[in-house]
């Protein structure tokens, strides 16, 4: 019973720390990345809004935390391999 409680506390603390680091990373990137596109790219401004990046970042944080928590590192490696394969043609 005590092990179950300790695991639940550890899981809660781990997810909280993961969310905090994600929040801090988001603020850091908002503050430091200041890319200005030329005026010819103004027609694409609406594409950047609501593109799903925040949802994907949340999914990735939970996925990586879960894979590290359970010791299933191949899940994280598989996700990174999938991301590389998905972008391969555009590079």
C-alpha cells in the first residue's frame, strides 16, 4: 500500500515538474526567439496561429516522461525516429 502511495506521489511530482519545465521553456523561447520575416511572408501569418504546436509539445512532454518513468526508452527513441522520418523529405 505504501509503495502505491509513493508511486502516485512520485508520478504527480514528476508530471508537475515536467509541466513546470515546459512552461519555463515556452516563456524562454517566447522571450529569446525573435525572428522577423520579410514583408513578402505576411500572407502566411495566419498559418502560424493555432498550428497545434502547443498541443504537440504537451504530448511530447507526457510521452517522454512516461517513457522514462516506466523505463521504456524505446518509446522515446521511436518517437524521435518517427519525427526524423516524417521530416526527411522536406530536408
